[in-house]
C-alpha cells in the first residue's frame, strides 16, 4: 500500500542501507550531474567573476537599506504568487485527473494554456482590459455609468497577473503525481469511514508534497526573475533594479552583486524545499501492481467545480484571448506576410523542441540524485542547475554573450548558443517534474531488476522510465512552453535574422504597436496548444 507517513528512524536506516548498496550508481551519477550543473551555472560563474573584479562597488550595491527593502518586496511577491498558484493548481489538478468533471480532458488543456502567454504580454493585456482606460471600462462599464474600477497596478496587480500565468508550473507536476498515485490507501481510508475531504487532507495531499514543492519553487523563482510584468504594473522588484543597472550604468559590478544575492536566495529556497520533501516516503511498498484510480463522483459539487474551472479559464485565458482577437480585428484590413509568420512559427517550434529534448536528458541525473540520494551533495548540485532560472533572463543572456565572445567566438549568435541558453534557463522545470515522479517509484522494483542482472542504465530505461512517463511528458511540456516564448535569450544569442514569434511580438510592442503584436501572439498560442493537447491525450 502507498505510504505518505512521516519519516521514522527505521525508514531512515533503510534509506541509508539502500544508498550504501547502490554506491556504484551514485558516483557516476553525481559526476555526470555535477558536470551538467557546471555548464548550466556558467552565467552565475560570470556574475561571481564580475563581483570579484570590483569588490568595493559590489559590496556598496548590496549593503544598502533599499536593497534589503527590495528583497523583502520581491520575496513577498514571490510568496504570494506561490500561494496563489498552488491554491489554483491543486484543485484543478484533482478535478481534471481524479474526478468525473464533465469534459475534464478539455478542461485539462484549457487550464494549462495560460502558461503559453508571456508575462509581459499577459500584464499588458490585463491592463488594457481592466486598466483605467481599458476596454472593459470604455466598452462595457462606461455605457452603464461606471467610469472607473479599482486599480490593477502595484503589488496585488503584479501578484494576480503572475499567478494567472504561472499556476501551470504547479499544475503540471501535480497532475503527473496524481496519475502515478496508488489509490489503494485512499480506498482503505474510505473503508474505515473517512469522508472524501478527510481522505484528501490526510492521504492525498501528503503524497503530493514533492510535486507541490517543486512547482511552488518554480513559481517563486519565476516571480523573482520576472521583469516584464512587474515593470508594466509599476511594482519595484529586485529584478527591475538589476535590469535598470544593466541598462543605465556602465558599471556592472553592482548589478552582478544583486544577481549573486538572488542566487543565494535560490539556494536557501532549494534547501527548504529539499527538507520538506524528505520528510516522508511517497512510493508504494506493498507487492503487486498499482491499479488506476476510479473517477471520484462529484455529485452535487459538479456544478460548483464546473463554475470554478470556467472562472479560472475565463480570467486567465478567455479575457486575454478576447483582447488579442479584438486587437487583431483592428488590423484585419492590413497586408499580412504569412510566409514571415510561418517561418517565425517554424523557428520557434524547432528551437523549443531542441531545448526541451536536451533539457530533459540533462535533468535525468539530478532528478535521479534528488529522488534516490537526497543529501547535501545532491542539493548543492541541484542549486547549480537552478541558477539560470533564478536570475533575470536578460542577465543570463548577457552573461552568455560575454562568455561566448571571450571563450567560443565561433559559437556566438548561433542556434546552438541560443538553445544552450534556453536549456540553462529552463532545465529546472524538467527537474522538478521528473523528480516528483521518480519519488513515487518504489526502489524495490529497481532492486528486483538489478537482482535479475540488469545494470543501472538498463533499470533506468526499462523499469523507471515507463513508470515516470507522466512526469517525462510534463517536464518536456514545461520546457517547450517556456522556451517557445523566451525573449531575451533569443534577442541576444540567436543568429542574425532568425526571428521567432516572441521576437516578432517584442518588435511590435517595443514600438507600441500592440494591435500588430496581437496576430503573432495568437499564432504563439496556436502552435503551443497542440503540445498541451498531446500531453493530455498521452495520459490515456
């Protein structure tokens, strides 16, 4: 039967014996993960080099009251986003995986689509719809005599926008974990008289801790590294100051020092998440095969659940999509170069697919370490893998520009360098989803395969990989969607003339031609939606 009970000394002893018995796997796995982590951490290394070159300026930039205040504001925003994203994602995941919600496969795709919308586009869309002079005020409320609505700017506006477009970071790994969860413990609890809510609170939620923790960590790091949404919504954050220092000052040591502070915060968050994760076991211990869970009948709760899904999709997808369609309709009479759009779409798909495939392979060693060999070594290597995601993407891109020109000038502004940047930034998305799924695979299954003569690689390919397939699809999808909308890395590192949909959108919005940006934004949604639909379809 599955277990999510707190860790006991006996379990700790069994885990220690398991690690000692598989030390032959640990060493090559750790070396491989460390090498990949060293490559991924190159932008962070660049920051430390810059800080070391001008230590006095770096210390002065950090040792200010304003820096502490900005860090508190950024952490407050990130915490609000993580709580909001988790609050939305967990019930949505359960409804679309474990309930008899009408049309749950359609909802499963729709609730994931907001992640496709770049945060800066999403922020401007919501401002243009709900702002003081937005479409809602002008077209809907003004005829009713209402000429203003509460301001969307500031902390709550930034938190709402980032939550609306980052909750799929929590939703995807939680959905994968729910699909891997053995329902026998739930059935036993219900057989002992526990109600559905008590089963969810005491049985289901504890087993989702790794997936929720991994997703919430990604949401926190995303919120702390975001620049576009907080700028549009006029909220001063840590990354906004870093961006301004890079753009407005020739002295980069101060900005690099602030980036180092972000890395240190990221390390602390990873340690906290790792300690929460290792408090319990999450895999099936009993012999036999876990059977699929039967859908839970919602009964009278069907209609409130349907309304909840409709409200989330309406605010995070239909409203932005409606504004995009409204803008696109205003350019309907202009000439559209569909060949240019098609080439940009193809470039986006190829680049994102390459990044997703490479990131998936790169994430396997560290996900394996975190699931089977938790400890200081694995957490330290994992921190190196997360360094690129914790930093503003502009800083990562600038660091790779510096390193590319100095170390590998032949690779600068090549497709390979651009894809490498995307892997550096988005590999943590794959790590979280993979590790959460691996934690649900019982080590006894792998031990049995080894006892039959299979090596570590054979066990990983033939036993572990099929069992973590939902996590693999979730990981690849997260990286693909993140990469297809990436802007700073493609602007600075892609080959000259290599346009993607994200760079086309940026080109129009930078000239304040938002109507012209609507069409490539719609195409971006169109080329991303099939991937999410395929992910849900593969779950069958």
